[in-house]
C-alpha cells in the first residue's frame, strides 16, 4: 500500500473516531415496488432553514425544489437537498477528504456553489446525465463534502471530491464519510449511519411515507447541548413529486409540498420554522447567543482580549516603577492573561465550541483541545486572584493606579466566567 493512500485511510479513521466534530448529516434511499424514496436529515445549529422552488429558465431545463439553511448572501442559500420535476434528487453531507492534486487539468473551476448545485438539478434527469455534467468540473473545492444523486429508477451516484461511485442497490445509507476511503466497519462508528443500516436490515423494505419517517426518526440527532440536532428531515417521493418535511427532530407534525403545484405559483420560498408549531428545543437554540450570530459578542471578545493584553503590559511597566507587586505575581498574571487572550481568539474563530460537549475536543488540533480547559483554570484561579487583589487594594504601599488595574483585571475574569458558564463551557456532565 502506498504511503499516501495509507495516510488517507488513517486520517479518515481518525475523523470517525473523533465523531466528526463538525456539522453532520445523514441520508438514505429506498427502492421497492417500483418506487424510490429519498430521506435526508440535515443536522445543524442554524435557525434559517428554508425550502424554495425554482422554475426552469431556459428550454430543455427542469424545475426543482431545494432545502437548505446556510445563507451565503442576503438572497442566496446553499442547497442541502432537493429534487427536480424528473424525480432526480440529491443530498449533501459533510465528509472530509484530504486534498489532492486534480487528476485532470482544464476542468471548469466552481466559483459559485449555489449556481453549480442548482444547475445540476435544472440540467439533468438521470444519474448518468449528472455524471457527465460534473465530470467537466474541478470538484476539489468540495474537499469537505460528499454528494449523492438518486434518480427515479433508484440508481445513485456518490460524488466525492476526487472519486465517483455508482450503484443500484434496493437501499443505500450514507453519512459523514467518503465511501471510497472508508470501509463499512469504520463507517459504523458513526451512530447515524449505524442506526440507519440496522433499521433497514431488520425491517421489511417499504417505499412508504410511514416507513421512511420511522427510518428518518431512527437516524435523527438530539444532543444534550444546543446544536447538531436534526434541524430538518425531508422525505422526497421521486415518482409522485412531493416532499414531506419534519422540523427540528420532531416527527409529530409534518408539512407536505407537491412540487408541480408549488411551481405553478412561480418561484418562491418558505422559512421553514414559520410553518411549524412552536418547538421548545428550537426556541432555545434560536435564543442562544454566540459571537457567530451576535456580532456585538465577537467585538466584546476582541475588546476583552485586547484589555487583558494591555493590562499585562501595564503590570510589566509598573514593575519597573515600583515593587508593590512582585516579579513572580506580575509574571503569573501576565501569563494567565495571555493564555485567556489566546482562548478568546479560539472562541472567536471556532463555532463548534459553542455547540459540542465540554471540554471541546477538536478533531485534529491538540492545542485547541487543550485550550478548552482554560475556562476551568480561570474558575480555579479566580478565588486566589481575588484574594490577592483584595490584599493589594487594602495595602497603603500599592499605588492607586495599580489597585485600579488589579480590580479591572479581576472584573474581566468575572465577566469571562459568567460568559463561559452561559455558553456551557463548564458543563462537563453533558
């Protein structure tokens, strides 16, 4: 086995063992009694889930419906799943594939993912046509995605960044892995995939809504913390042209759309949360504030990090002017502040920390994983630092400006502890 290929397999396994610490999804397709059904679970923490309908613009094109939640601009949402009027459907899942050099030159570069993905459903009716279409493009831009296309006959095409896999089994399940570099034993380490495969192996195959809803339910996710819950489950009937939606891993109510009927109304969209009854779990997610959905919090992280760094500098300068604070105490406070500043940078750049269990374990960075213990260090050290501040504030030998700096420093610590507690960074029992 070549070293490069061995590295790919080992790295892929490591991602599975770490539970794939990013947004995850799952899907399946079932073909029985001449009918093909496709189910997609989008597992995400976003609150902007949509379904939209697009008519054909040019001759020989097909109208289509799409679902998605990631807004790439003010009027564009990245498609997560969809189906056109010919019954061709697709699903998109996170699945890491190590970067490689493109195997063929002169392929078209993908500069607009929304246009590329929607054009496939507008242009193709079968997986054979999808294959011909996408082979013209350099897909390496999707190094963290795997796509699957299923047509009305039940044939499917798995589209990886560098590989294509065709099949026509009666059922197929896919989650967050690339099949070309992941065998079934490794894939089964993913709970979503394992549950779906086990369900299909232990139940007589049916291409019915009730069967698919039960299967989607068995594969859904509902974590103890906010996020990575199944935001939307969609079940697409490729023969009759309808889609059933289930919102935020609740299968007690659903909304059904008929593709042909909706397209007669022209291009339009719906905000999915507005279509369903109030969901307490979703309302909790919707009200949960992070630096990524509340810009003022990101600014606050930058400001607090800057203040901690500045205080470290001022304590160092003060050490040269008077000896009210020992060199050891100044060094201790400064190192503590700089570590917290680095952690605030991590918080401002890694959204997953706010949604996954604490202490957060990054799939590839030991440094980021180690930084997740800094909130606990702050919590443990807060009382000694507070006592140190009280003693120095009570001392007549300490200058007023030094006392002010110490109080300000401790107040920032307190603010951070409150913020870390709100974000669940101390919730180890989850």
